[in-house]
């Protein structure tokens, strides 16, 4: 036969709060250190899987410039069928090489 025991939440809390095994500072620090190491490890693995890279907004700034029509046609022809961003990559590469050659960069 089961008896109904009156449970006292405050009494249960006091028991847990005063449990020296739970409140051990070293044990808590060890658990925190393990959690931090696991989080770093998970983030590193996740970054490896996702191939996290900096975004264009982190390394580039949008600017608008007028180009001569023959230049636009050449860029369009060279980058036709290529993925998004190829035109920007091409123009950046050409400008960077030209600036290096002239000693401006």
C-alpha cells in the first residue's frame, strides 16, 4: 500500500543547496572548462563542415562606376555562364594587378 508523503519543496531545495558534492567549486570549474572545450570543439568542427568564410560585406564595399561599353561587353563575355560574383572577382583581380604593376598598391 502506498502512502501519500507530504513533500516540502523548500526542504528539498535546502537539501540540494547544501549538498557539498554539487556545490564543489572545483567540480563546477571542471564542468565549465569541459563545456567550454566542447563548445570550441563543436564550433571548430561545424566551421570545417560548413566552410565558414568571411562575407563580401566583411572584405568589400559596393561602389558604382561608369564603364565604357566595350569593357562591359568584354566582362559579360568572359563571365558568361559563371556563378554570381564572378564579374566582381574579375574586375577586382584586373584592378589589383594593374595597381600593383604601377606601384599604387
